């Protein structure tokens, strides 16, 4: 399948992020206006809250589901409605649309440049996994031993931990360097200080669109995923090193997790499905691969010191994951955990096999031992105050691109004193 042509010319750019093939879902506002549900097309945002209120485009015949500053109510309607709505959007915005339809869509749309983006969905709960093999190998090599880098369970289950939905923020939100309890190897006792090893993690986030109660298969899990976003799991490595045993990360991951503003639907990513890598151990039946459920998505990380140009510090691909989001979701449900619409599953840091493909500064600077040199000439082992970190992602088809928009955040200095009393 090639580019699906739209009468909105900017949507027909082969390198553009938002062709008719994509149609990602977000929440936007213009000026002092209300938050509204929108769909990205070329350089415009279609105001679907407005189209629903006018009776032109309805997801549900009886209820207004887009009259809300999030897409959760729409997701609740299920896959048949998701597909119908996408078809209706493609009819409105495709080349075949008549003059009246085109005029209406221009009336009910705004230039993307005029809009501010908000969280596209209400995060019900947030779980983060550790399912990138090269990342797990690199971290295990650094902190344990390259011969035994992967924990014994790693090749059999996608390891995860329960994070905090309350800490998930949309791209563009500033992130404050955290204080925390740190322990230097040179001292016997810990100290309470601003993190000195604040880091990024390049991940994809999968959004659950259909609820479940009890164990679900990998096939069901695949169908229950609504879409994907880019995700930066900000991580304080020095807090993490002291706190993580035996229950895993806690305050190291509690500052913020940034997501890109557009939910790219599973339907839009369908042409880019690919297999997980070769396995040396067969997975148990309930986690076995059930066809290609991973995606071929190019990913990049850029870092810009305050007021200076950005340097691309890593490039990799989502297909490097050892487990698909469907396998992670299936595993998440095995012990009976109910999953809700709006649950967000972080993939785990995505790194490829070579140095420029590493998805965290921890790996890129090898624990601070090999600082990176930026294009500006400055060096970085970890993030410095004022740095802006931007993740980007694109699935590249024949004559078209499925983009995610950017996932950016600027790190502000730690507070002078974190406690008021
Ligand atoms: Ca993570």
C-alpha cells in the first residue's frame, strides 16, 4: 500500500508525519479555548469534537463521546467503532471528498502551528517493562558481569514494574530534576541530594483500548491495544542504584514520564508489523509469538543544551524489542490483573546492538566513563540543567511516513530546598 492521497496538500508529502494513512488522535486547544479532541492531517488538526457536535461525524449515534478532553470514551466503544470512525475520517479527508465536505472540514480545523497539545488520554494505570535485550544486556554488563548480564528469568518473561499514572505528562512539559536519597560508593551512609545522574529512556508506550478481567492470550492482547505513543521514562540513576533492591525502581522513576501527544493507532501501523528477534529459549505457550506483533519504527533521541542546537545522540528501531506489547499485556494479565481502557504499558528502553543505537545516556556514556561529545563541542555523561531531550519516531512506507510527533521535555534545575517545612 502506498500513500493515500488527501485533498489537504500538506498531507501528501512523502516525508510528512501525518498523511491520510496515519490520522492519529490527540487533544488540543487554541488560545484560551476549550480542550478538544483532534485528528492530525498534514499541517492541520481536524476538530472532531466540533464535527461531532454538529452531527457531521459521530462515533456513537446516541452519546457525545468526543465532548471530553481525552479519547478514553471513544476507546470504550470498541474495535468495530474504531474501524468505522477511521473509514469516515478517510472519506472526509480523502481525494474523493466533495466541495461541501472540504469546506466543512476547513471550518472545523485549525493550523497545527496555532494549537497547544495536551494529554491525549486519561492514563488509568502505568506499567513499565524491561524488554529491550540490548539495553538489559548493557545494564547487566555494567552493574554485574557481561557473562551473566541477563537475569535468569529475562529470556522467559517480560519483566515489569507498576509505575504511577499520575507522573505521566505530555510532550513539552518541563521536568524538574529530583532530589533523592543517594549513596556514593565512597561513603558509608547515604545523603539527600539533587540527582547527579538524571537520564532519559527511549521507549514506546502501548495504550490499552479494550478492558479485560483475568488472563488473556497474546492474540486477545494484540486486539486490545488501541495505539502507540513515544515515551521517555526519565530516570535518576543514582537514586535507582541505591533503592532498587529488592523491589525494583521506585523514586528513581517517579519524577515524570513524557509521552508524545498523538496516539498513532494500531490500524495505522498495520503495514509495519514485524517479528520479534530469534529466541534461544522457546517461550511457554501462553507467551509464544502469534505472528508479527512488533513494528518497524525508526526511533531517534536528540539532546539540545539550553539555547543551542540539538545533537542526535541515538538512532534505533522498535523492532529491537525482545517482547511485543501484546506479549507484555498478556503476561501482565496472567495472574488475574484486570486491565482497563487507558492503561499505558512502557516497552522498556529500546537499544540496538551498536553504540550509536543505545537508548539511554547510562549506556551511551557507559555509566559516565565515556562521556559523549555533542555537535556543540560540549560533553555529556548525564542530563544537565536546561537540556532539552526530544524523541522522534517514524514508520517508513512506500511513498509515505507514519510519524508520532515529538516527545520533548526540558530539565529544570532542582529546587533549592525541596521541603517547605
Ligand atoms: Ca523504563
